C-alpha cells in the first residue's frame, strides 16, 4: 500500500508540470535521405515500437574508468569491470524512469531494452506518438530493398523531458540495415588450390599464408575456455539477403586449408528469430567471417551471433546488449558490417558508441571492417569524404585492408575522419602528424579534428569455400576476422603468462603495441574522383592502413609476454 502511494504521488506532480511545459523541437532532418521516398501515411491505429534512450548520468565517469583499465601505464590496467558494475554507470536516474513512464500514455508499456534499463522500448499507436511528439509520421520506402518504414522529419519533447531523454529512435533515423562493407565479390571461381599451378600465397591468400605473413601460430597454448571470439551476423531481409555460415563448407575449408584443426566448429547464438540456414541461400559474408576466425585462430572457440533486424541502430544495439548479458562475454568480437556515419543521427551514433564504451569497460576488443569504398565510400563526384560507422566510434578498433606481401594498402580500404567523434587522446599525435604531412590537400573535405580510422589493417583478399567450391573474396570483411584471430591468439599467450587480455585495444596499439605492427607505407585510396584521389599510405599512421599489419612475434615482444 505504502509503495503504491509513494509511486502515485510523484506521478501526479509530474503530469501537472508536463502539461505546463512547452514543447521543444528535439531532433529534425531537413530533407528525406537519398534512397528513401514517401509513399503515404500510416493508419492512426498502427502500432509502432520506439526506443527511448534515457540520460546516462555517469557516462563521463565510465569514460574515465575505461581509460583507467585500458592504458597500460594505469595502476588499474586490465582490471575490467563486470557488466553489473558497468550497469551502475549507465543506469538512468530513478526520477528519469518515473517521469518518462508517467508522461507516456497508458498501454505504452515501457520495458528495459538494454540490461541497465538506460534504453526503454515502448509501443505506441501512430496517433499517440504524433500527439506526444507533435509530429506527423509518413510511410517511406527504401529503394534498394523495397523495405517500408514509418518515420517523420522531426519531433518535439516537452522541455521538462529533455533532462531525462537523450533521443527517441527511430523517428528521424533512416539508417538502412548495416551493409557488408565488402561486395565480397567472388572475383572468379577457381579450381581447387590443389590443382593450381601457383605456389600457395602467390595469387590468393589462405590461412597458411596468413600464418606465414603475420607469424600467426597454429594453435593455443593456455587451454583457456573463456578466451573466445564473437562474430556478428545479420540476417537482413531483402537488402543483402540472409547471411549464414554453412557447416559443411567450414568442414571442407578446414580439411583443405587447415587440416591440423579439421573438425573444429563454432557455437551459435540466434537473436530475434534469426536462423543459420544451411540451404546455400545466403551471401558470402557469414562464410568469410566464420572461416577466417575458426580457420585462423587455432583452437580459440568462436560463437556466431546472428541477429534479424532491418534497422542498423537496433542491429548494433542488439549485439551490444547480448554481449553485456553474457556471464562469460567474448574477449574479442568482429563485425564485418558498417553504415556511412551520416546514415545515423548524431544522437543514435552516440548511443551505440556509448554501448561500445561499456564493452571496453568489461574488456572486449571490438573490431570492425573499415568499409570497402575508400575515402569516399565510392561516391564519385562527392565534395566531402564519407566516414564509416561504427569505425568512427573511438571505443572500437577499425581494420582496413591490404594486398599480399609486402602489403600494399588497398584502394577500397575505408578510412578518414569522423564528423561526429573528436580525436581521442591516444590518437591525436598520429592524426596531426599525418595531417601535417598532407598540408592543404583535401582541406574542407573532412573534419581535421575528428577521430581517424582505420587503426590497423590486414589481408583483404582470401579464399573461402562456398557451396562446396573454392572462391576468392575481397573486402575489409576478410581483414576484420583475420585481425580478430590474431588478437585472440595474443590474448591466449597473455592468459598463459597470467596476464589480463587486451580488452579495448587502441590505447595499447597506439602506445607500445605499435611495435607489434608492421607499418604499411604504399597504396592510395579511392576518393571523390575515383582511384588515387583519396588518402595516401605513408610512414606511421595513415587513414588507409592505420598503424599497420599484425606481426605476432613482434607483438609478443612489445607486450613483454
Ligand atoms: C553516479 O553519479 C552519482 C551522482 O553524481 C554518484 O552519487 C554515484 O556515486 C555515481 N555512481 C557511480 C557508479 O559512479
Ligand atoms: C507542432 O508542430 C507544428 C508543425 O511543425 C507547429 O506549427 C506547432 O507550433 C507545434 N506545436 C507546438 C505546441 O509546439
Ligand atoms: C516538421 O516536419 C514537418 C513535416 O515535414 C514540417 O512541416 C514542419 O515544418 C517541421 N517542423 C519543424 C519545426 O522543423
Ligand atoms: C602447423 O601446422 C602445419 C600443418 O597444417 C604443420 O605443417 C606445421 O609444422 C605446424 N607448425 C607448427 C609450428 O606447429
Ligand atoms: C523477414 O522476412 C520474413 C519472411 O520472409 C518475415 O517472416 C520476417 O518477419 C521478416 N523480418 C524482418 C525483421 O523484417
Ligand atoms: C616481424 O617482426 C620481427 C621483429 O620482431 C621482424 O624480424 C620480422 O621481419 C617481422 N615480420 C614481418 C613480416 O615484417
Ligand atoms: C525481393 C525480396 O526478397 N523481397 C522480400 C522482402 O521481404 C518481404 C518480407 O519481409 C518478402 O515478402 C519479400 O518477398
């Protein structure tokens, strides 16, 4: 009884103040993003689900904790938090939850979407949402897929709610589903390697070549069961087709290229009704991501996390939530999907990036392909370069692509500077040295004070087995799982030496860890007028090859293992 009274009382007070509070425009976009078209108005009774991201009062305190556990010079280095401890920093203030709950209409049934409850999922009719946010919803289609979505050009919040709500998603967010950075072009279907005339590694790379190029060992030594790699997969409807990892193809791949670990496989986590179909109806992405983790990381266990979702922001958040909910989270995670940064609103990108900050706090190395369109994401004729997300989030490690040995940065390797996230302390000296080296070139086409990406690079083109045959594929889609496997094996050596795993990599990699990477000094990316109009590789960090390619023995030495 007492509890009920206590709960009711503030609600009455709040409702009165919300009524007297003025509506303030909270977010707006000026034009319908390209590729989308209005086709009508939704029925007022149609239900829509929205995510309400609440203010995270201690997020700046969490950023300091991440620095403390991630900089080797710090006394707390490697003392990662538990997800429950992280939740303490991001959980909303109790009065935010009660104020927002009281403001929402009956039946909205707000439920925690994230483990800490800092994002709520609510269900509203179009009519209710139009009233609440003083907006007008329309039905839009995305021409690339025919996918329909209900969105608006702007929304308002009562001024009193702005102290509680960061943003409501996806009212003005048109982000198309995450795209595989790679076209994953099967350049051609070749005969099986056994009948090839060329020596291994002369034309296209397979695991043994990566072992040779980067000194990657065959297997683990620690016997750890907690050091494992998570791999993201998205069963996106329509746009790119489903993505699946075929068990028989993996078995053939290992028999052919890694007979020493033949029979190894992977675990599955299926979110939102995703399926790992075995009917050859999928694309190549799932095949690459699984074959180049299971097939490169020796006996490090691999879990494939497949999500079914048609909105990229929610897709990224789904996987963040999954990792935070694991009793034993992966130590390394690789994602070969990306969006152009501008696909996401600043507030949505910030919410997702704050999720990666939480994963940094618990000690997960988050790796992402840097994109496959060079500096411009292949927008020929553009007047500004096109940065890619999540690579621009400072709490992830972005992986570009190189060709063969000695490695040359590949023209399609995504890279550049964020328009949303400022350059972090661990990177500032490197980006300014690079920008000084290019002078006025491209001035006005990028944000010189933004976070630069990629951070590192590895092989771009490899063989996979798909539908029983050997196929060559290319993209930072290949590079990210390869780098993840390298890090997982470095972690294995750290564990064997009784040391903490690497966790958030960048403070280490931009510090002593750079001695465990081989600088890539040749290559130039695609820009706004096609090839050779983007960034140049050079000595030190550059926005096409980052700090360089893996070198296992040098990394072991750099880390003092
Ligand atoms: C969060 O912030 C509040 C108010 O500043 C403070 O009392 C509390 O100790 C902080 N919690 C954590 C986990 O830092
Ligand atoms: C609601 O939005 C309309 C259209 O943008 C605007 O004219 C009106 O002033 C807004 N109402 C309030 C209360 O802000
Ligand atoms: C909000 O969007 C509607 C529909 O596009 C437009 O008519 C209105 O002017 C916009 N309001 C503001 C404040 O931007
Ligand atoms: C790695 O495995 C291959 C067989 O695939 C074997 O030839 C090689 O000797 C092994 N290397 C080491 C260092 O054990
Ligand atoms: C994807 O398509 C299937 C049928 O093809 C449908 O059942 C499912 O609801 C769709 N999922 C999403 C997220 O659109
Ligand atoms: C890796 O680093 C070692 C030094 O630790 C060096 O001798 C070797 O040449 C490097 N490997 C490559 C492929 O550059
Ligand atoms: C082209 C295509 O695959 N279209 C499919 C998109 O997804 C819907 C279901 O969400 C299917 O009905 C379409 O056939």
